[in-house]
C-alpha cells in the first residue's frame, strides 16, 4: 500500500490539504495566505493542538491541528513562561 501524496490537517478549525512533507507554515498558507505571511514575518506564530507554539517548519502529520496565535504565546518546551 502506498502512502497518500496529500495529508489533511486543520488550521483554525478549517480543513486543509498539504503535500506530504509539507510544514505547519504550508498548512497555514493553505488556509490563509495573509496569516502565513504574518507567521513568516514573525508577527504571528503557529501553535499545536495543545496550544503550545511550535516552529513553523514542523512537518505536517495527518490530522494535525494548528492555530495561528500571538507570537508571545508559550513555546513548546519553554519552562520559563
């Protein structure tokens, strides 16, 4: 059985399709190009399903849930916040 070429992910509640090997930023761009530009510029960030900010280059997995958030949100693994 072959792996699917596209994966389904969710950005701010909207389902998007991302090419296998795509990143969280690619998923955001599929949902909202303006929001993706803000993430790329550092004025917004991407959070995972737990609400923890992740690197925008994080690979997408099938069923991944992302939210576009303030860049001041707590980063995953950040014990100082």
